[in-house]
C-alpha cells in the first residue's frame, strides 16, 4: 500500500511537472509573440518617422534651392529698379538743362530784339 501511494504521489508530481513545463513553454511562446508584436508595432512607427524625415529633408533642400533662386531674382529686380530710377533722374536733369537753355535763349532773344528796336529808333529815317 505504501509503494502504491508512493507511485501515485510520484505520478501526480510528474503530471504537475509536465503541466508546469507545458505552461512554462506556453508562457514563453506567448511572451515571444507579445515581444514580436510590440517590436513590429514600434518598427512601423520608426519606419514612418524615417520616411517622414526623408520627405522633410527633400522639402528642405527644395526650399533652399528656391530661396536662393528667389534671392538672385530679387537682386536682379532691385538692380533694374535702381537703373530705372537713375534713368529717371537723368531725364529730369536733361529737362532742367533744357528749360535753363530755353530760358537763356528767351532772355537773349528778348535782349537782341530790344537792341534791334533801339537801333531802328536811333537810325535816321
């Protein structure tokens, strides 16, 4: 009877050990699956962040090129406006010079006319 109890006890212990080993393997498998799922989930986020960063880098390079082109074009526009302003100033200077010459010519013409009339009146008729 004692040997039968011992055998039953050993059989139950073996069953418990097998059940415990089975549960341990299931727990390890579940933990592995969970870890893989978490890593996959994180990798998706990291991959998306990496793609976003690449897109941003491309946009930054494009914007830098466009900003440089705009700065160059703006410099050209400023040069054109400055040249236009200088041309307008020169036209204004020519107008003033022409008015001055016209006024001088008018003064000379008036003086010559006055002299001519004075000569006609002083000449014996």
